């Protein structure tokens, strides 16, 4: 049966002498849970001689969605990928190398993520098979919508990702004809122009493996001659799409570390001496002069700073000496001088070499090993006791000048610096001591939240805790965090505690909430103790007898029941437009129950946040905070026909919760083409 609707994804597989891995690769694309009508597979045989062409033809005879193209060998993966792009018709494109394979649910998850978050590029979690290196840091957690400046996405420039095809065609992106590094400029350009990037980290999407015969292009085309053009294009791509400044420096840093300094430590010393000096070295030097700004120089590690300095200074012989001894020089120790720590490289303060100290300064890069082993209230007041251990790698014991820092998050207030007790301090009862740190690395502190700010109580807001670690006269400040987790992978927060009101003149009760962030960082939130909400929601459902009408029910507190006429169910959209409906109240089992009916069908299209609100009650200083209508798993979407809008169908569906956990409804007209497409897919399936 011919295809009636465009596919969601075009899977492009470049193949050259790919047996026996090819069969599993193609089969993994055919068996995707996204569905047969949602996928087209375009496999390009790039002049194979090992049976790859015959295997593709065999697979295509059994699968109408697999299109096979045979073409003369192009010498790299870029050529066949471009052939696939010219033929692709899907909303998205996914590049799958013939060595690798997909998890069964990979494409469905990535397409759903791109659709829901309207992102142009989706990274699916990569898995190593047989020891092949894959990126891991970017896949530490799901990221529904991010970009290259606020994530680690730019650290992986392989093209094994889901790309929105309209982005590729708008930019006119195609792969350059290089044997190595051909995918990095392509992915870089897509990243830097994407309207959002997503990361799927909770499912193994892409399995990367080495070929049995060892002829992966990354191995057979590893010489510098195959890398130079791609590296040049990487630098030019960043310069083209990102204006000079800190944002460009952040992106350029990746290429300076990986594409400039990396090859100078490994491949360059193995090259022919004449080729290295006359062909490759001048190009590396040009990149160092043109693209390594002072901002980039400050961000890179000392070994890379040394390489960049020697390139800028045009010192070829010294550069080759550094490159040839890079591994053994990595293990050299450090020296502390005037509060700074330096790498003891042979060139350090050698008067004949005259290399600036900045090229060897590792102070800000020495790891700080620390752990908040316990946090607990002590006594009846607002005294919070902390204990843990900390040390700076390669340096001596903690010094008494070590300080705890409370830093306000998002509001103006000076940092609060507090002393800690260092040395053989005892752990709190029940504290974790499994790491058995040296006594000289231990610390403890007591925060009196009622008097911590020069005798005044800690102000309202979130305060993040940092530790300023001092060892051998060297200071490093780190975010105070707890490394260990509970059995379920979380951490146990100390219970919230109401603080004394006597020291807070003119203030009502205040609550301190110590908590760990998802990454284990420790913070304290100070907020006025909330009053009891005027109502409790127990029902959220669509009225089966009145299409497009939402019913919200629950009970009122005794105080709210006395002023029930002030209570309303409020729907507010993103522009501030609001609609309110009154509550119908009646006695119910010893309390006052309420029901509110919201005619969602009368709301204009938009995103509407639902809350229950009450005006000021007699004797109260300010109105109650809005009570969010909670999100329920049982509430689904609904549809209706609007007579006032030419009988057009509309829908409302719940979205991820909004501010303070409130229910958000999206109201919009049904896109008839989308509805028809879904109906056809259902019939065909």
C-alpha cells in the first residue's frame, strides 16, 4: 500500500563494507515502536565489496519502508548521508551509522520529546558496546528544553541525533567531503541555530560499537591529514554563527581543547617531521592566534595553556618537546607559592624558556574533595548543626581560616561568613562515617538562624551554603553538598522548623526549611509560616452532561465558610486575562463542601492556570494566597464543537503543572489536518 502521509522520521544509514554489523543496525530501525507508517529508512551502499549491497537488497525485499541506494564509493560517510538527505521526506531526520543500532523505543521517545517541547535537536542516551567511547556527562538527567550555552550538549558533536528536517533545509546543511571530522561542523551549525535542544537520558537510545574487523572510520582515518579540513570548518562555523564574547568563548573552548590541543599532544609527534613543521604546525598556529581569545585561554587547563602559548610565540621545537613528553609531565607534582599552586613542569620558571606562570597555575583546578556528612537541628531553637570533611587535592590539612558561607539566591544581601571548627571534630550521632576521613580534614559548624546575620535572624529567601576551604594558604570555595544518597537515590532533608518570633519584631511565625537540591547541594529556605489554605480540593473532572465544562469540588475551612461569598474559581491565561466563577456551597458531613463549574468551552484559546482565590477576610492583614487546583492523573483531554465559531471543534487538555503546582489547561482549536492524519494512521494500523 503506498504511503498516504509523510513519515515522522527519515532514518539515514550510510553503509560501506559494514558486514556483519549491518543486519542488526537496519533491523533495529525496522522494529522501532514508533510504528511502520511513521518511519522511512534510507540506506546508502557506498560502493561496498563485502556483501553489504546484497544484504541491504535482501532486507529491502522484506520491508517496503526500506529504500536502498547504491552509489560509487565516496571515501567517507558524508557523501552517502547527503544522498539520504536529498531523498528524506520525514519531519525529522536521524543518522544511524551502520556499525550501531537503536533501542526499540528510541525514536518514539525522541520524537515525542521534540513534539512536546518544540525543539529542533534531540540527543538520545548513548551506550557503549565493546568499549567504544561515548559521551556520558550530558546524559546525567532528562532535559526537556535547553541549549548549548546552558548544558553539556556541545561536548558531543557526532551526528547520531534527531534533527528537525526543516532546520537542516533552512540552513542548507550538508556534510563536507572529509573522511574524518565531517559531522562536527554539521552538528555544530545545527546546534547553534536550533530553536531548543532536548536530552533523553532515561532510556538507552543509541548503542555505539566497534566493528569486528576494526575498520571504523575513526580508526582508519585518524591521521592529521584527515582531520585538518574538518577542524578548520569547526572554528569557522562557530565564528560565523556566534558573536565575539563570553558565549563564543564557551563554545570555542571545546574546539581548542579537542580539535587544537588534543592532536598536538598525540598525532602531531607521529607525523613526518617535514609534514609536521611545514604543513600542520602553521595551521595550528593560525587557529591559536585567531580563535584563542584571553577568555578561552583562562578557561582551558594548564597543559593546553602551555601549548597555546608556544603556538602564539612560534616556538615549534619547544612545542614538540612538550608534545613528546606530555604523558610523563602530567604526573609531575605541584608547588605552592604565595597562595597559588603551580604545575611543576620542566619549563616552569626556567629562565631560558620564559613561559608565564599563568600557563602552570592549577590553583582553581585542584579538586576539592568534600562531603556534608550530616545536618540536623540541635536544641529547641533555630540552631542547625553541620558536620563533614573537606580537603584540597595534593595539599595539607584544613586550616582554621576555613569558613562557611551563606549566599543569597536571587536577592541582594551580602554573603554571611561563619567560622567552622576544624580538625578532630566529632561527628554527630548517627552521621555517616564510612569514608573514614583523616581527622585533619573534618569540620563542624552551628548555624543559629535566629542570630546568624550579625545578631539578627536570617532573612527571608533561599540561602545557598558554600564552604571556603583553606589548606597550605590556598583557598577554594565550593558548593556545600552531600555526596552519598539514600537507598532510593535521594537524600533526607532535615524537617522544617518554625523559628522564634521574639527576634523578628513585627513579623509573624517564620519557618526554616533546610533541603538538598537534586545534585546534593545544601540550602536553607526562610519563609513566613503559611496560613492554613481556605479550602481543600478533592475533585477535578469534566462534566459528562455538559461538554467542555470542568467541575472542581472540595471543602472549605471553618473560617472560609463564614466568608464563602468571597471565594471564586479563577482561570488566568499567560497574558493576564482572567475568568472567575462562584462557588456553590452546602453542608457535607460536618464541614462545608463546595462545587465550582468552569465553562472551559467559553475561554479563548491559550494556556489557562486554575486556582481558587479568596479576597481579604475581616481581621486579616492580606488576602489568602491562591490555592492551586491540583493536577490529577485521571483528568484527560476533552473536545467540543463551538457553535459561535462556525461549528469548529476545540479541545482542552492538561499540561505539566504551572506555578506552585497549579493545573494548566491548553485550550485550542483542533487542527483538522492533524486529526485526519491520526485517524488515517489508526485505520491503517
